[in-house]
């Protein structure tokens, strides 16, 4: 049985995540009606396949890191999936921001 504390944290995390996405969409000027229409036209099979393959890729990468670190003698409990997911997000956004900053600096000089 799920404790009240865990349920509250889960709901709060979900609300915070939805709120952050809504804020991001609003700040970037995304047309909500067009977004909803695009989501309605999306084939559920292909969307599920994409989500499943993404999750599988992250899980396999986390499993690989767990095996590598164990082989190197690391015995602490590490949330491999959380760290791998965070690394994937940062890997998708950070290099672009670094490249943009570098291009701006070069343009100024």
C-alpha cells in the first residue's frame, strides 16, 4: 500500500511538472490549440513506440553504467536511471546553449 506521504509527493511532482511545461509553452509562444490538434492527430501506436524505445534506451544505458561502475569497484547505491535521464536531458540542451554562447562571443569580437 502506498503511504500518504509518497502519494502526496507524487501528485506534487506531477503538478509541478505540468506547471513547468505549461509555463515553458506559454513563455515560448506555442499555440495551445495547434498543439492539441497535433496531439489528436498523433497515432497512438507510433507515439507509444517512441516512448517505449526512449525508455528502453535510457534503461539500457543506466544498466551499462551500473555494470561498468560495479566492475570498477563502486559498491554504493546510486540511482542510475535518474542520473542517466538527467544526463540525457542535459546532453540535449547544454551543448546547444554552449554553441550559441560561443557564436555570440565570436560575433562580438
